[in-house]
C-alpha cells in the first residue's frame, strides 16, 4: 500500500478489533461500521427444538451455522439432555455447511454425510437432492432469520417434511450506522469495505437509501472485500461485480488478499 494510509471500512461486529489490527499491519486505517445487528438467542425455542429432535424420527439433520449448533448444544445442557442430544445426532445422517459447523462436529466426534464443498447453501441443497433422490424425508433444519423461509421451501420442493429450528436471530442494525457507511461509500471516502457475513451485505443494501448509487460506487471506486465465497456471492446478487475474497475463508487471508489487490491496482 502507499505511504498514505487507506481508509478501510469494517462492517463486522464480532472480531472487529482483530480485523482492525490486521488492517493496521498492512498500513491501512480501519474504520468500524458495525452493521451485523445484535445476535438474539432464542433460549426457549432452542430447548423445545432439542426435545423435538430427541423425541421424533428424522431422516436428516441439516446444520447451517456453527452458532446454531452451539446454541442447541447449550440448550441441551440447560435441560439436562446433552447425552441424548449427541447420541441422536450420531444416529441420524447430518448435512452441514460452513467451517464453524464442521469444527463443532469434530469437537463432538460427529461425522457429516453431506457437506457443502464451497460453504454455500446452494451447494448443500444440490448435494442433498442427489442423496434424497425424490423420496419423502423428514428433515430437522437448523437456520436463523436469514433465508429461513426460502431454505424451508427449497427442501419442501425436494419432497421433504421440514421441522425448522431457529436457535437465534439477528436484530436489525442501527439505521444511523447504515447511513454513515452508505454515505462514506457513495462519497468515496473509503478505499475498501470488509464484509464478514452475508447478513452485513443484506443489511446494507436492504436499508440503504439508494442501492443503485451504492452498487455503482463499489463497482467503480470502493473495493468490496468478502471473507469467503458465501459473502462474495451475496455481494454479487446485489450487482457488485468487483469483489476481493480469499480462496480460504480466513480473516488473515482476506486482509492479505486486500493488500495484494490494492498494491496491484493503486497508482
């Protein structure tokens, strides 16, 4: 990067301090706009979901996030059903997406029958389709208020009966923070903006006052940076064609990728 420090926006809430430190290491000036939204744990819902999972017959359990799996685990501990919870998961074919979900399984010596190879829900659904093969299946689907209805409908279109478990949700972020980030992007006050989840991307574009100007700014002036393919795909869906992201979903790799991109493309 050039001697003049580049202003790098950070849309994350979790690990924003860590990302800021990484940005400083490559000579950038981090500016945090936390637009993830507050995470709300649904304790009663989680406990009910644990009882449903243990008591009923399921052909597949679909775990879409590590946070969701961990929240269900904590609920099973609260209601003193943890052994039964893990035993039930070990007896049912599991379908998962995301590195954090995979790590959660490994901690409990669980194996997945179906794994999204690129971390996307689209890939997971495609893999599930070949396994289900048109036969009616009863599926326990762990999701949150992010595409939850869409995921349920897609599984139902594959012939599945779906029990939807939503252990947590995200509250909408502060409108003022969204407005500040939008204005900084449109006015080209930032060299790049780092997104660590598709929720952040959706919050920005769904709450922005002018999405067309936002997309234009990203495609012409401000570099959009994504932690991985899922987040990058979400940016693409909003018309952002120029997205920098690493091959492996790692914070450090993402910032290195940004550094290299700016070195090549900054005069």
